[in-house]
């Protein structure tokens, strides 16, 4: 019998001025923030917390932001 157990680790990195860059990309987009947040399934408060860098940002959420805004912030956890 082959009993397998998954082993994993959580990885995080610090990205300089990512919140500022996200804000600049949002401001360059012509759509209102409510529309952008709806597309990402995120509240405006959560969005502002990300821009002000007052919370951590899951990679999955960053990828959604990049997709909706059509940008690549160059963040990799590899």
C-alpha cells in the first residue's frame, strides 16, 4: 500500500511600491472603480486597502487585478 502525504510551504515576498503601481494602473483605466471591483469580485474597501498596502495580497488576487487592468506587474514567486 502506497500512502502518500502532501508537504507544502507558504511563500511570500515583499514587492516595492506594488500598491502605488496598482493605483496608477487603475487610474489609467477609463472604467470606474466599482466596475473594476465587480470584475474581480472585490469590495472597494478591499481595493483601497491593497493600494495603501495595508494588507497582504494573495497571488491569485494580484493575477485577477493584472488580468482586468491588462497589466503585468512582474511579480513571481518562483
